[in-house]
C-alpha cells in the first residue's frame, strides 16, 4: 500500500523561520499553495476582517492579525497558560505537511466500498440501522479509524479524497458515507428533524433571520463549531462559484488571545449566552450559557459561534453584550481568519473533511448556484467512543449529555432519527 498515516506530535509545531508576526504567539504566512479560492472570489476572511475593523478602535488591527496598541494593564492570569499540543498548529506548518493530513483512497479502498454497498443493500435495512458488520471494509476500516484517531487525539483535522460520488447514485453516496462514518463514531442528529446525515445546501432559508441556521443558505458562515464531538463533510457537487472551506486551530487562537489580551482570555472562560435558533429541547429556554474556553481534565476545549452570541441578544432577559464582549468577538474572529492560522480548500466532489469541534473552527464563504451546478455536501455529526471528557457546561450544547460516545446532536419534541436522501 502506498498509504501512510501520520502520528500525533505532542508539542507545538515550529513556526516557519524568517516569517514575521504582529501578534505574540502567531507567525504570519503566505496564502495557501493548494485549495485556494477561485479567481475573482473574495475569501471569507477578507469580509470578516472588514467587519472586524468597524468594531475595533483604530490602531488595534494590522495585517489581518489583531494586536493591542498598548501593553496590557495587568499580568496574565496565573491559571491560564499556553496549550502546547499537536492541535496548536499554524497554517505555515500544516501547509508544509499537507501529505500528512491528506489521504487519497486507493483502488482497493474504492473496491471495498463498492462491495460493501452491495452487501448493505442485501440486508434490506434502512440506512440508519446499518452496522459495521452490514458494511464490511476489511482493509479500509483500520485506515479510517487511524485517520479518525488523528482528528480526535492529534492535530484535529483530516482530508480524504477520491470517494467516487460522481458515479454513485444519491442513495449509494449516502449509504457509503454512513458506512465510513461508523468507523469514526456514533452518528447524532443534525437538526430538530432528526437527520443523522445532514444535507448542506441552499434550501431558500433567509440568512438575515436570526433563527436561521446558515448551513441551509448560500450565505457565508463565519468561523464556528458544531454541536457534536466531530463533524464530517462529504462534497457531492460544487456550486457555480464560491463555497470555499476554511478551518483553523482553535487552540492556537486561544494561545494568541492569551498572549495579546489576557483580559479577554479570562472573559472567554466565563459563560456566554448562545441562541438555540428555535431548536429547543422540551422544558428548556431558547438560550443557554457556557464558556468559550473550557479547561477540563487536562484538555482545552473551545466552543465558538459569534453568530449565535449575537442572535441570542433578541431574547428578553439576555444580558447585553458589553464592549469587552464585542472586542473579544472581533479578536477571535479575526485571529481565526488570519493568514497565520487559516487553511483553505475548495472541497471537490468526493472529498471528505473531518474535524474535531473541540480543537478546530471551520467556516465557509458565500456561494452561488446555477440550474446546472448546485452546491451539496453531506454532513455527519459523530460521537467517538474514545473522545475527551468534557465539563458539565457542555451538556446544553451536546443534546443533554456529556457521556463519551453518547453525547451530541439536537433532539427536541417530535424528533425522529432517520437518514434522508434529500434536505428537508
């Protein structure tokens, strides 16, 4: 086999020699050499940085990475320290190691998927009832587990290329992706309808409605995490233009915030109010509160979505965001979108992007469709059986549980777990 699998690095990656940094702990890098935006497309980070500039005082930004114009007025909190793990990477380091985080399916891998589809169909089971035994992958399964382990315990992300979606039917693509996902964890509900495989496409929802989840629109999605341990996206088709995927180390964002603005780092360890976007479990209010930076059992877990913080402001009784909150939002969003930390890729049909929601933020630029070309991805939210312990604060965002292997997803009254072949 030509395949090679990365091993976790238990120290912070070295930064590129000779590169410049404007923010402590961050090294600038040039644009990605692969997976860059199409000609004429404005990347999401450019739009984010423009919005950021309007919220910050003059002199607090430079080169896309924010800096404080004066020294902090107080020393860093002694309880907050930089986190030096494999998940604390920079863009320059990861671009130089692209071979480690990109796996191309081999002809034998694809043959196993084809054969497993035949066996799965013969069971007569609905997709969501298929087990690993129903979808056997003798040599591919160990590879998928190793790649998934790197997402959970290592750098926090993985790209897999070559899933033959262009010659498969929709049912075959969904079934095969479900079978692959069984090796990464237990699938949990993507939405109130109970979709265990979600459909990421524009279905006409209004992105200006604060109750809209942006994955169902063509609007840009700012950097965020999802309501599960791991998220996996399989590209079926591209739109006419746009739809650039970006991701960044949330651990490195934490380190940069701590270095530049320890006061805001402490604020981000306090509870922030999130909007449930109308997907409210029985007996729960329309919002909940949890910290952004969560230190627990030797791990830093980061949960972020400025869109949800701002949307929560519409509800009676929710405390108003203070100027410090708005500064923190601007700083985190800009750091996540900076050249120093951000990776970009235009996912092609057959590409899988697998991410840890605890150590990686992800985003998407706006896109346009045409009658001939409509952007469509499949999404899995997954609960690996060997993921990290999480504090009780995560119970609200993870479906009412923090039990490893059983947590995550959205369940409300009337939710029916199933795998649809199309978006609702």
